[in-house]
C-alpha cells in the first residue's frame, strides 16, 4: 500500500466496498470488461470561472459517466436532450448488463411534479433524494456515495468549483443538490397549449381545439390530468396490460424480481404484472397503482404508460375509450367513453400539440480531466 497514492488507496477501497455491498452476480463477472476503465482524459475548455451556479455544475455532472460505479453510465444515458429527456424505449436499460422493467419518463418539468417515480414512492419536493435513488440504486448507476466524493476530489475543476460555489470541499450531498438544481432548470418552453391558455387563439388548430374541449368534457381526461402540468399529482389504477418483455427477457425479469424482493413483496417470484405502489404499502387497494404523469410533453415521449406497452397516442386514447383495462380495483373514474372515430382523431391531435419546441441543448463534450494525486508528493497519475 506504500506504493499507492493515499487518495488512490481510498478510491480503490471504496470500489471494493461498493462491489461487495450490492453488485448482482451477473455484474460481478464483468470485472475484466474494458468499460470498467476510467475514461481517457481530455483537455477541458471549461473553467471553474465558467461554472457560475449550482445548476451549471449539475449540468456537467449530469453528463459525466464517473457518477456511475463502473464509469460507463451517466444520467444522460437514459435522459437524452434530443428526445425530450427520455430514451425513447418502451423499457429502459440501467447499469451495465442490467435491463429495467419500467419506462423512462421525461425530466422536463419533473421537479414540479408532486410524486416521483412511476409508483410515486418519493415526494417531488425533494429532488435531491430522487437523484440519490438513481445514483445509488444498483440497477441504475450503482454508485457508492463515498467513492463518488473521492472521484470528484480527484478532478481539479470539480474540486475548485465546489470550493468556490459552496465554500467547502466536495460532498455527496452537494453533488446530489447540484444535479437536482440542473433537473429543476429543465422546463417546457413554447407550448401551444400554454400559449392558447394565455390568450393566443391561433396557437391551436381547429381540430386541436375540438380535442381540447373533448379533453375537458366528454372524454373526461381533465378529471386526472388537471392543473398547469396536466396532472392531479395522485395515483390511479387504470388496468394497463403487463409488458410481456419483462417476463420473457431474463435480464429484465431478474431486475423485476430483485426490486420487489427488496420491498418485501412476498410473491415477488410469481408476479406477472407490476404491482406499482402496492410494493410500498402492501395494501390491495394500491395494487397496480401508478402516478398520473404530466401531459405537457406527451406529444414527444412515446412509448407510453409505466411499462411502455402502448406505442402511440392513438393506442392510449383507444385504451381509455374502452374504459381502461381489467383490474378488480380499477379507478371508478374509468368508464367507456363512446368516442367516435372523428373525436378520437381530434383528441389525439390535441395531445400531440402538447410538446414544446425545445431549442438545441448544448451537451458538454469536454468534461473535466480525471486525475489521481498523491497528497504527499503532489505527483499526478491519470488512469485511462
């Protein structure tokens, strides 16, 4: 150990601890994977002086793969700026070799939502905790907070930025809060529906306006999709069909089982449908219960539902037109709507208008250089 720089020794110890704590067997066997190497350093054009706010710092961290246990995954791996901050897949992928069992929601307006995660298990008022759940969870980024702090300390630009912004060195909490500040900056812009509500009668086409009236009236959508975000901030049981890919794909089924075993769902091995919020309460009334998502970006965030089982908005509208799916505890609000084909078309047209025309996002491509420094000799080592 005398030949290893002191801080490098701490990092290696934290890596070992992280692996020992919770890496699934399928992941532990990947220790020789070249993706486990630290990224090749680049000469950064970003300076500490250009990082003026906590959100600026969070923006860099969001795209930095060093926030994952094996440096192969960043927050942006699933939340792509050019895809309304989703991944566009029915079911998301997580940490290397892990396949997940739920759809990736958009981050636009996420910080304003009352409930977080599809099952609504976390409050929207504490985005830093939501961020932590993704950074730390084994099937997302699988990062130990102590290791993350050490990695940040070995990046001079990060270390200097934290010191300048907070008056103290890097901490796990400050990393999480910075990411939360960046997420809070992601909001819808230039939305035709919002413009129409503000008085611009030309913002929606005639067909979209018919769809809006159906949304508020005959179709009854606004009973659950209300307010500025078009969400009531509650949970409902709609009877959405299971996504068979979860149970036909071993990697997804393993993650599915692990998740519900973690929450002490006794029948986790026999489950063939996502129980939703039931996993938190173990109350039958909550089985299959999921939060009401915001519809502000629904025109750009297909596929739909918590498990991505519906490919288009037309599928979604027809699902609700039929009165939802089959569930013994289905919400009483869901009844057949008896919409005509023309009415279905108008409602779909309105929903498609709920996507904002987002400006191009400047993705940082010159992330700060990773360095390992011996605190006694001052010598620098770079790992590639």
